[in-house]
C-alpha cells in the first residue's frame, strides 16, 4: 500500500506540473540558451553542493552502497571544495521512471544518460545545453581524448544543433574481448599451442567432437593410476560434447563475432564500403560467415541450445561442466588470472567431477583424496585465452562496444536546476580536467590509496597491485569506498568518470594485463561500428525501427545457421530486410553520418583553439 501511495503522489505531482505550467519546458530551454558563458566564473573558494546519481553497479549489492565517509568521495570533496550527494537509484527503475521523477520537480545537478534518454530529457526541458566551447575550454585534455578515441560520440548529445552532454569514456571498450579454450582439452586431443586461424579452429572443433576430450583430459591426469579396464570404462562412459554454444539473443556479443570478424565484417555494425556507409548484416562477407557457421552446426560443432542459451548462465555453465570446450567473446585479463573468481570456480567444479569419477572407478576415499592432492596444479587454471581467428584474407576481428558515449558510457548532462548556478558546470569540468592531469589523484580515486586499499606484490612479469583486506582486488567493498569494483579492470574514475592516461595504466596496472592485451586483445582486432553502437547512438526518429530490424536480422541469421533457411535464399533475405525497413534506416543513417562528421570537425576546430597538453 505504501508503495502504491508513493507512486500515486509522484504521478499526481507530475501531472500537476505538466498541466499547470505547459510553457515551462519552452521557458527553461530559452533561458538556458541566454546564458552568457563568457561572464560565468568559478570561484574555487565558493563551496558548491552537487546532487548526483550513483554509478549503476552500486545497486548490484548492499555491500556496494557508498559509505557516508567513503574514501574517494571525501578526497574529492576536500580537493575541490564541494559536497557530493549521491542518490542510490536502481538502473532499470531509473530508465523506466526517470521522466516521471524529473517531472515531479527533482532533477539531479549531474546525470548520466544514454542518447535516447538524454534526447527525451531535452524534449521535456529537464537538462540544459552546454556549448562545445565550454567543454573544450575548461576540460581540453578530456575533449581531446574523446576526439581521439571516438569523435562520433559528440553527435549523440546534439539536438537541433545544440549540445546537451559530455560523452563519457570507457577506455577498456577500445579493446576486444576474445574467447576461452579449455586448455586441458587442447592437450588431450594433441593440439599443441592455441588455434590461430579459421582452419585450425575447424580442425580443433572436429577433434573435440570426435575424440572425447573431457575423458582424455581425465586420463592424461590420472591414467597412470588406472588399469586398462578402468581406462576403457572412462572412454565408454564419456558424454557427448560440442565445441561451443552461443548467445544469439545478445547480438552485441553473442552472435559469433570472432567468426564474422574473420571475414572482415560485423553483422550488427555500420561499416564503410567504397567510402559509403553500409549495413554489415546484408553484406556478402556476412553471407560467407553464416554459410560457414551452418556447416559447423551441421557437423555438430555448435550446441543446438545456442538459440536459447544465455551468456552468463547456460553458456558459461556448459564450459564449466565439460559440455563445450570453447567460449566466444569473454576473455579479460581478470577473468583468466589464477585468482579470478570464475577460474577458481572452474577448478573447484572440475575437482568435484574428478573426485566423483575416481570413486566410481573403485578408488577408496583415501586414494581419491591423495590423487586429487597430487594433481592440485591441474585445477589452478584450466582455461587459456583464445586469439581471434585469422580469416581467409588474414583479417581478425571482434565486435567492440564503443568506448565513447552510447551503450558503454553514456553522457554527463546537467539538470536545469544548474541554470541558477552555472558555475557548477565549470567546477565539474575543472574537476574532470584536474583529475586527468594529476596522477596521484586519479590513482587514489580509482584504485585507492597504496598500502591502505592495495599493495604491490611480485608476479612472474614484475610487481602487480593486489587488493588489501577488507577491500580485495575485485570486491563490492571497493565500491563502498567510492572505488572501482576491480583493481585491475577499471581504467577510469568511479565517482567522477574520467579515463586514466595510458602511460599511468602501464605504470600501475598488472604487467600481465599489458602483455595479455598485446597478445590476445590488441585494439587492431576490434571491429568498431561507425557510431560506436548501432542502437544506443542512433537518432531518435529511427531508433525503434533499428531495434525491430535487429530482432528480425537475429532471427533470420539464426535460421540460416540451423538450416531452416537455405543459404541460396540470402538474396531474398537482403531484399526483404531492405523493404521492411532497411532502406529507411540506411537513408536516415547516411544523413546522420554526415552530421556526425560535421560535428566532429567542428569540435576539432574548437579544440585547436585551446591547445590542450599533448597526450
């Protein structure tokens, strides 16, 4: 009852505001455009209060809730003479009810919004414009990073030629995620090294399908302790396995992106062909990839559940349980580190399976425990990172999420409440710029304080930072202190989202991560959509049509892979796609692409005026 009453009150207030002040939106927008930014100054001696929204992952666990005296929060407040009041808002709830809450009269000073939400806020007059000139003048280093890593991001916050946001940067999104191999399976089937080309992928997939790799992995570990009858029993009782499954519902990651990438295409990306914008899902290279995937499905390499499996549930579970030996588009350094949670889970589950099989073969409990202990090294890390396979023409690729704005990061926007104190915009920009150029400060608000939150420990490649208790290396306890959840992964500030410069990353992050990135996830292997993300950065008037056509394409590509559609029907699929909406989308995106290039060029010229420090 209390919940329903609250909703009724909010809804009533919202309606009252809308009907009593129908011209409010227009007046607010017009007054915003009258700000003379040349006369706005930020006196560092003036204390400013900010109302903000917590980063989304803070709602994942009660342990992640920001403490009142959180370390990073306190550090920022003291350094910049501010009070940071963060509201805990569930991400899904915020996305559904943001407009209603804002209509009730409460608007945060600084918000984080995706393109569609931002443009809705503009429509209703909830946020204020922020000229590119102001961003480039007060945060020139940050502006140059956006321009360098994803200039497409500027257009995502522009409405009718006016800018309303600051694109946020997610540095790790510049690098692809690659797959994981069961390295014990590779050893079991006699493949030396890591498959590197499409031909080697197919060779290993065939061996996985026909050679009982899970059983042979067990025999490699314990065969010397078994008689011939027991060995044969292990092989006879071996369960069917597949090379891989997938998550085709998740088109951003699960639609076999490394296989399409080997053909120099991503079906859900906008690409350039002969200097013209084109849709990846209707290109000839996509047809070639789909034809190969159908061949693999028919050969039994791809588990039939790939149509319904979900990435962090069934797909990962099949790898854990010895049903599949390869997982696409997953690997991060932290995922494959021996101290990583999923690596340890894999080891524990394999140990339980080995124990169960040894007992089934007639070993006593004492013998079983002794054998398991003797093979403890087997369970340290059963995985190995994959390299994106080299395709017929030598190309490698994995779909990127887009490092700027859109799906990965969104945009900082300033609520219309800030119209009364526009110096808050300048203070926030000064905070961003200062943090980016102060090595000690950005380390302290992202990684934490050395010898309090983390310390250096030796590793094979040199010293690496490791979390101290109770904060840990990957822990919600870090979030509670205003720090990123992962000490090794998050290369940007948590409470104030600015990227850590690359030279600082190389100095402070694990040397193993730097080597991992060079070997397995170089940025050159990342296939970038022209707009960062197909849906998140799309113009509003065709965004819903793009979503519908993406669903249509997911269905059709899946039908080709499983054989419900024959590859000879590809041209008909392309024709149908274009008639149902593809042509409309293409025409809209051609115009949007021109606007994106023009906006990027405009910002480039503004950046040159303020001459930020060299990166």
